[in-house]
C-alpha cells in the first residue's frame, strides 16, 4: 500500500509538471494612432507572415488577431493584437480597448507631422492612464519613404528616451525593421 501511495504521488508530480510546462501566458497588445499612418492591418499581417515558423494564427478579424507563439523553452504564449489605428474619430471606443492592455504600440507616419503631433498631444498621454500596461512602444512607419521624411529619427528617439518608450522605425511596405520590432516586443513582454 505504501508503494502505491508513492507511485500516485509521483504520477501527480509528473502530471503537474506537464501542465505547468504547457501553461500559456496571454498578453493584450493594442495598436493606436491616427489613420493614414500606413499600419492598419498590414503591420499585424506582416508580423504573422514573418513569424509563421514560430507563430500559429488562432483567430483574425478586422481589428483583432490572436496568435500563439512557440518559445524555445517549449513554453507557449498567446498574443491578442488589437488594431485600433484609424478609430481616432471614436476615441471613447479606443479607451475601452486600452483597458487591461499589457502593451500599447503608438504608431505615426515619418512623413506626416500631424500624426506625430497627435502622439505627443493625445496618444502618449492617453496610454499613461492605464496601470496594467507594462510596455509602451513608439513606432515610426514608412521609412521606405525616407526622402519625404518630416519627423527626424533623432526627435522621435529623444521623445521615446525621455518617456521610457521602446522605439523602432519600420516599413510596412518593405518589412524593414518589423522582425526586429516584434522580436523585441516578444522578449520584453515575457520578461516583465
């Protein structure tokens, strides 16, 4: 009878370890910014395409994508990606999306001064209102149009540094910088 108890305890430990090793953390990531910055749906679809070997698309909708990420240690995490870019005319609705977010990605167009001004006046201050948010990114899009650049990289980078934001410039047209941005996002979210 004593041996059966020991075997049952060991079986329970093995089952517990298997459950713990397959435990999935879930993260809510919300993308915000003005319409016309060139990231609406294309950024998220490119993220999924670039990472298709590690990522499994679980669900997708116009403004919502759910992906499972297989990490190197056999751990899986779920990312809920909410794309609210272009909903700036319905800002109360965006505020609802931002609640309980783990990460906020604020986008702007490097060729559009108004899109960056809105980051400073509205999107960044709004993102600071949510205590659950562990991580905020500032993303400048359209670096493929560098010849038409209005927002200098140094200016955006300095703003990001002063406000403790992670900063990247990307191109949703050419994929430049997207892999680096998303690798950084995954790493920093699972470390927090």
